[in-house]
C-alpha cells in the first residue's frame, strides 16, 4: 500500500518555546518534528496529527484526564508543497513526486513524558526554538519552527 501524499508536521513546544526534535532512525543526524501521512484519504488532518504525535512520542492529545487538551493542538493554516526526497519516493505510488504538508502546533507541559517509537526515532532533545530550527534537516520544518511565536496558544 502506498503512502498518501498529504501529511502533517506537528511542532511540539512548551510555554518557554522549547521545541521537541527527534532523530530519524533511518537517517542518522536528521532531526525533525513529528511528521506523518494520512492513513486513508478521509482521515481528517487533526486526527492525523493526534495519531502521529501519539505514535512517535507517546503524547496523547484528547479530551480526557491526563492527556494534553485537544485545544492545545492548533492548525496553523499553513500548507507546504514540496518535492519528496528521492530516498523516500518508493513509498509513494509511481509518478508521485510532491507532498502537501499541513503545519500544526502543539503546546505541552514542561514535564510531558516522551516515549519514542524506536523504529522511527533514535533519540530526542528539547531546544530553544531558534536552535531547533537550525538543527532541522527539512527547510519546511525549520521555517515552521521559526514561525512558532506567531502561533502561540493564548
């Protein structure tokens, strides 16, 4: 089954603008925010974002006790269309070369526990947002992080 070329990028951050970055398991020293494609065409972007955050970090976003409140997940209204890196193009249907990435932000408590999916990420770190942007391998991820102050949850 091929990946759907529509995805989310979720910038996870704390009130003091520390940003969570994770190192990819399949590309050493490639640091990024949470990313992931829709599982099926009708899946909403919000559901995709919540699912990917839980799968990649163990952080649950929901309207239930102990979870990060759903209101802390915000669609920033930004969609980036980019060329899929050749190393990952085999995951998509033949001829698919572009992906549309929708940007979200997620405000989490300073002490939120992070549990990485070991098949996807090797380690994580929290960095001040400008340093996090500098550490990202993806230009669209770096740009999203730099836009963080404009999108803070009030």
